[in-house]
């Protein structure tokens, strides 16, 4: 294989991936005007449904525009030897490969984020604002950006530096060491994400004593679930959209409720949603997902170790001096078909897990409040009630509201 052929394979993967995504988006958009399924007629009235359709269409048009601009910018960067230019520029600062790689990726990611910021700003302060979702202030928007850059530099840069150091010191076995360090980091992050990362962006407070906490604790005791950490997060500082999630395991497990969830749902519905989250823990979904993530990462590193040292990868990007960071760029694109397949498998399993968690909530608590709670969340988020099946298969990690309703009604 020649470097030119490899270059066009990379371009072909980028373009094909874009085309498939746009076909799925278009199929999905054609269902925006479908009538509401009979079982979900009580989610929206006529005016609310029209508003949800407008929201979906506006997001569809905006996503198509931003994805098209991103593809054009990416292709221009490839065709005009952008990676070679940045690599040459990074080498003017140091001869150390780790420093060069950090400058290389830092420059590209920073420039990419700067270019995407106006689109992110428009989506937040125009589209989300128009439909009453946005609560983010301009100050919070800017601070979130700065914090994100800081975390990317510290955590992302640190991990990249360690991986490159392993690559240079351990040779062909570097993938085992890289996999090991990333596994330790993944487990650590799963354990302490809520304690270390969340406070950088949101305020968390223990759920105050009262009827809701008493009902949650009574349910947890009933199912033999040791739950002492129940927190409320100030999600309303950014959006009116509601959520709840389970994080950690062992002594670090906790349930986090968005303050918007507490405002939107009644106490029975909140306990039902929490029962669903407990179901994930009882069915060992969290451990399974963690294990699957670790195994997938190991496989990715193994494949990377087979290819990253091939100078053909650098030559395909018009870089004369082979390096780990240039090989990583080419590999990232070439690996896309495999990552898409693993993504499909994980989404399929995730939807199965959601059914199991729903069934657990139904069997250990009640189905009606979970159904009504899911309907309220769909309504308040202007969710799509009629997505195309192919779009669901590829992109959805959760079953549709209609599928969950029918499953709970069995």
C-alpha cells in the first residue's frame, strides 16, 4: 500500500461516516411530523407538540450546518497538509517527543474548540434560550470553557505524556502499560467523579430531611440497598432539563438528583426514577459497563500498537518525520469503523439494561409513577416521541419512551 492510497482511505472514511450520519439524520427528520402514538397522547397537547416539532427541526438544521462546516474544515486540514505544518511548528519549541506531542495536540484541540465556540454559544443562547431551556449566564459559559481547557490540559495532557513515555521506553509492549494506567484512571474516576470533578462545575448538597428523603430511604431499606449519600445538584444554573444519575460503587456509591427533577416530578415519581437507578446497580450494569470499557480500551491499544509505528501513517499525512502523535491521528480515523461497531453493540446492550432497570423498578416499587415521570421528563425536554428505528438503533443508548411504556405495561 502506498501513502497516497492510505491518505484517500482516510478521507473516504471521514466522508462515508458523514454521509451515513446525514442519511440517518434525514430519515429521523422525516418522522418529526408523525402523529403522536396513541399510548402517549397525554404527553403533549396540540400546541406543545407543535412547539416540540419546531425545536427538533431547528436543532436538525443547526446540527446539519455545524457538521457540514466541521467536515469541510477537517478535509481542508488534511488536503492542505495542516498536520505537517503544526508538527513542524511544534518542533521549533523542543526536541523532546512528549513536549512536541503536547504542543501538537494542544494547538489543534485549542484551535478546534475556539472555532466551535461561536456555534456552541449560538445553540445555548439562541436555540435553547428560544425554547425556554437555557439558564446559563455568559459568565458561567466562559468559566465552563476555561475549566474544560484546564482539565483537558492537566488530565488529558498528563495521560498522553505517560502513554508516550511508555511507548518510548517499553517498545512493542507499551500497550499493556498504557492499558494498565488508563484502567487505574478509569476505575479511580468512576469512584471519585462525583467527589472530585462535579464540584468544579456544580454545587452538590445532601438531600434535606423530609418526606422525599424518608420515602427514598424506606425504599432503599426495603430492597436491601445501603444508600446514605443522596445529593441534589444545581442543574438549574445551566438548563431547565432534568436528570438523575447513579455514580460510584462500594462506599462511594451515591444518587444525584437534579434540582429541576425535584421541581418537575412528584415524590412518588422521583422514588420510581431512583428505583430504576437502583436497578442498574442491583443488576450489576455499572460494573459490566466499566469492565466493557476497560476491555474495549485494551483492544484499542493493542491494535494501536500494531500500527502506530508504521511510517506509512505519517507519510499519508505528508509528515516526513514519523512520530507517535502523527500515527495516532491517522489511526484514530482508520479505527472509526471498529469504534462504530463497538458503539452499536454497547448501545444495544445499554437499551437492554434500561429495560431491566425499568422492570426492577416496576417489581420493587410501582410502574405507574415511573411511566408518568418519564412522560413528564419527555414533555419538559421536548423529546422526540417518533424517532426513526434506524436512528434509534445507531444513536440511542435508551429505548424510546413508547418502547419503555409498552415494556412497563406488560
